[in-house]
């Protein structure tokens, strides 16, 4: 019976460590998702700004025939 209690105690200790590890990994993952969401938001803003700059840039010159035609 003593061996059984010792084994159960070891399993409970291992389970506690696993729970702590899972909690830490979950917190890390949540933090990374937050960073990704912020980066996506910034990327959308930059994409819009770039598109606006592209629209407002000088238009390409018209293709005209050279004077000798």
C-alpha cells in the first residue's frame, strides 16, 4: 500500500508541473496572438497609406507618337 501512495503522490506532483507548464504556454500563446493582431492592424494601416500614396503619385506620361510619324 505504501508503494501505491508513493506512486500516486509522484503522479500528482507530475500533474501539477504539467498544469503549470500548460498555463505558462497558454499565457505565451495569448501574448503572441495579441502581438499578431497588433501587427495585422499596423499592416492594414500601412497598406492603406501606401495605396493612397500610389494613387496620388504622378500619373505615367501618355504614350505619344514621336514627331516624325
